[in-house]
C-alpha cells in the first residue's frame, strides 16, 4: 500500500461492511487524516491498524461499532502522539476513556465524543491540558456529571476553553459552556 498511495494524506472509508483489514504493509505513512465509519469488521480489528506508526496523523475519526463490545478506549500506545483531533462515535458499550491511552496525546486540541450511551467517565486524572475544545453529544450519563458548577466532575474539565454538550434531543437543546475566555 505504501508504494501506490505514498502521496495519500486523507482516507475516508464508510459503510464498507465486508472490509476486515487494511492491505499488507499497513496504512500510508504520509496519512494525516483517517476517517473510518460504519465498517464493523474493519473497526473490530483496530488494534492491528498500526496507527502509532503514522508520524503525520493529525486527525482520527472512528465510529460505527455497533457489534464491537469495547468498554474502554483507547489502549495504551495505540494512538500516535501527533494527533490534534480525535472523534469517537457510536461505541454503544463504551463506559470509559482510558487515561493510559490518552496521556501521551500531548498535541490533542479537539476531542469529540458522540453517541456513546453508556460512557459514564472520562479519565479520573482529568483531560489533557492541551485540549481547547471538547464536544459531547448523545452521552447522557456523562452529561449529568459534567454540568457547569453543579456536576461532581466539572473540575476535571473546567480548564478547557470551549466545552459544548448537546442533549440527545438535538440542537434545539444545545448547551454551550465556556469555562474561560480564549
């Protein structure tokens, strides 16, 4: 794959239900954005992707894990430290974000979490100081614990300049919280 796609910087794969792996040799090392959605077989083997070997990867969108029973994400050293944006969506069994898997992401600026209905905790140590934007949508158990000035866990995210929590009812119930000015 490296030879034929050496100039590929963005890869988007969606609704490819029968793809179960990337070609031998892995993903192109010049890849800066990877977006995988609704590819259950491919996502089920996410530990084999070798993302930590992609020195230019800045943005990762991963979602559509209806059949995957993943309860914690990410695994330690699974993600490259170069990530600036991470979007996690449609993990129906996800209960927590793992501090060991996130703590080395020192460049991460944006974290988006969508439709993770069972997600009830972020890392106990709080989120990275590099984060400037946190978006949470469709995570009702998280929302209750992260309400500004009321939620028990508000201090763990209060350092983030822009926090957006959208109720599962849609944009009409959007709640925007700015914890401090830019």
